[in-house]
C-alpha cells in the first residue's frame, strides 16, 4: 500500500472518534431497548438489554454444559462464544453475563468501526474517508442491531474487521507479528461463523498482489496467517475425534444439528430452494411461509410461478404436498399411516426437486441465483428490529425501521455501482476490497441462504467501499476547483 503524501489520523484523534462512536452506538442500543415491543417474541428477552435469537441456545447452551458438567456439548456449534462467555459465567449469573455480553459486543463493535475507518483512510489515501466511514457506520442500523442479540454475528463482524486491519498493518510495512494477529482474529471469526472461511482466499490474494506475485514470499506470509487457524481447527478436530470418534473439522451435518429437521421438512426445504423460493418460514409471501405457516383458508398468495413447475409438479401437486405435510402433525395417525404418509411426502418432494434442474436449466443455474442475490441485497422488509407490526408502530419506531430498510437499499446499490465502475476502470487493487464483501453475497446467493443477518458480514466492507469512493470524489472535485481558480 502506498503511503506517500498521506498520514493516518493521529492516535488522539482515533481515541476521540472511538468515544463518539461508542456514544452513538449506545444511543442506538437504548432506542432499540426502550422502543422494543414487549410482546415481540416474549421468550426471546434476557434481562434488560439482551435479546435471544432463534439460534441463541445453540451457541450458549454448550458453554453452560461445560460449566455444569465439565464437557462442551456437541459438535453443532464451534466454541467461538466460549472465550468470552465462559469467564463471565465463572464470575456472574447467567442473566448478568448475558447483559455483559451485549456491552462487550457494543464496545468491540465500536472499536471495529474505528478500525474500519482507519482501513478506509489507508486504502483510499485520504483522511476524509476516515470521517465518512465513521458517519456511515453510525447512521445505519444494520450492524448496530446485531449488538443486542445473543448470537455470533456481532463478535464475528468485529473480529473479521480486526483481522483485515492487522493484515493492512502488515501490508503497510509493519512487522510479521501483524500476520499472527490477523490469523488469530480470522480464526475467531471462523469459529463464530464458518462462512468467514471464504475470507481466506481473499487474504491470499492481498498477499499475492502485495508481493507482486513472488510465490515464495506470498506462501510464507500466508502460512503465518494460517498458523492460528490450523492450530485452532486442528485442536477442535482432535477434540471431536477423541470425544465422539468422528472427524468433524467444522460442525456436524445440518440434519444432526437442526433438531426439528425431519426428513419431510428437509426434503421440502430443499425443494423450495431448488425452485428459487425463499426458505425462511417467517417471510410472508415466500415459498417456505406458504408451505409451513400460511393459513389454509388464505391461499391468495401462491408464491410459485408457472416456470417453477415440472412435468410432474404443478400447482395441484404442490397444494397436495402441503396438505399431506401438514397432515403429519395429526396426532391421531397410527405409526403405520404416519410412516407411509411421511415416505410419500419425502419421495414426491425429492422427485420434484430432481426434475427441476433438468427441465429448467437456465433458472436453476443462473436465474434463481440472480433472484436470490436481488432479494438478499434489496429485501422488501427489514428483519431483527424488535418493533411491533407496522400497524402498531409509533412514529419513532416507524421512522427507524423505514430508515433501516432505505439505508440498506442505498448502501447495496452504491456498493454495486462502485464495484462496476472499478471493474470498467480496471482498478484491480480496489476490486480486491470489493471481492471481500461480495464473495459472501455470491456464496450465500448460490446456496439460497438469504437470511438477512447473514448479510451483516459483508455490510461494513460495503461501507468501506462507499466512504472511500465518496472521499476520493470530493478530493478530486476540490482539486479541479483549485486549478480553475
């Protein structure tokens, strides 16, 4: 990275901005708390600040088991929460520890925001990018809302930003220890959310570009980054082998870990994703909602189109499949009738899913992926903000939620435009910074896993792109004005 004629913000300035960011993020946290709908998933609250997500127990229960029985439970969640939560639980009760987790998430998120701003200034060689990045991070809610949830997202996002910051420190001429720090934080991010494994090849590309394709130096630096990852993954794999007699490097298969993933649910879920529909059962208008949650008497919102059908699957077959799936919850069914109906549901769903790629080649391999990406980046709703339904919101709640959705659209639209402009201009060094967030979007869109919180890993790096592009545009405009006068 070039640094001539440019200096980063001073340490005193960085400290000042950290406190500003912490104050603004604290205001968001207070607003989310006092404006929270008391009836919004009543069992999802823990104490004053913390909120449970649907997966919270899967992250925290294994640590509780470690405290109670001396054994980390299962192979379904890597112990990314353990280094933070375990020491707290040794000192405090469960509820107090959970409130402290939220506070720690808030503080680490504030630190990461400032580090992201330093990154932006360094990448785009202008201090203006530093301030713009902080302002964008503070006025958007998409990351701040993660800090109040007892999930892995907040720590993961902050850890990934910190990893990239230390990598940039090394690329800017600092000692090799920066690579070890980068590796430690990337390893932690992987243990928190396994999708961050996709950052590893991007790290390799950064090193390859930095060393001007000198393979030996690139391999040595890359190995240093990978060392903490290899050690931690190796330790986890050995633990799984010794405890369960199985070689599990990351986590056990989904069918083992999703307790309610019955064969028929798994088959229909796969069918929904195969035909390009939303697998999230809480998203009204989506395929999963229609199958699992939509009242039978309200069938006006049939989500499947004619080009979703196959030679043996049309609207009638889907209605029948849904009816039979829901009939499996009938407790009056005998075991023989249940097994027969379950086998029929699974067989039909698997047949329809197998036919679709053969009969809709373009949609399956291209069209549906574009459809997933567009709905991922430009959703028609905002999830995870714990406010009432639209009809029950006051003006403050409605304003915050509307701004959250609009700002999400604006950020993604700008990031896409900037990436396209950089591509057309051949700015390959900057495109590396675009590759980091977009690799997650592309991978998740390909898989059809478009839950909004999965997008949060990419969001801060979109802000980095936008802040740098805006800062460079302002600097260029000012230089033109100076020359003209």
